[in-house]
């Protein structure tokens, strides 16, 4: 399975972006799908995850501003990011985990820049 992330770009503080991650195959088998980010010079961190049942979890820093969703019919997982802050700037990666095979898959990353 290949994951293709898109939707990154340059925005001003307070604006919104929607990231999408399209899978080359069915995402039904992925128990967890998530978004991670890696700011310049820092470690990659979990931003949000969603289970196959639709349960979600968010990093404290994005709670109330970001929303993760998955569309199994379209084999996509999205991240709606509102109220963006300069500290949200990073390369964002999508990730999918198959509990049955214990295999994880990373997307290629999409750059988000927040600057006035």
C-alpha cells in the first residue's frame, strides 16, 4: 500500500488548510490511521489518530483546532487544520497501521508553512 499526502502549503496565522492522504488500496484493514509532523530540527510527533471505529485522539497542542477524519469508501484520511499557528509549521506525514499484520506504512510528507 502506498500513501500519498497532499494539501500542504503556505498560509498566514489563523488560516486553515486541509491535508489529505490517499491510499493506493483499501484502508479498511488499517486499525489506526494518523497524522504526524516533524518541525525543522525536531523529532516527528503524533498530531492526531483515528481508529477503524472512528475514535479519535489529538495532541494537546492541536485539540480544538484540528480534526481528523477517514473515508473508507474513498480510501482517504484527512486532517482539517483551523487556526493555524507558526508553531504548526512542519512536514506532515500520514501513517497507517495494520494490527493483523503489524505492518505500518508512511506517506511521503507534505510541507505546511505558517508565516505572516
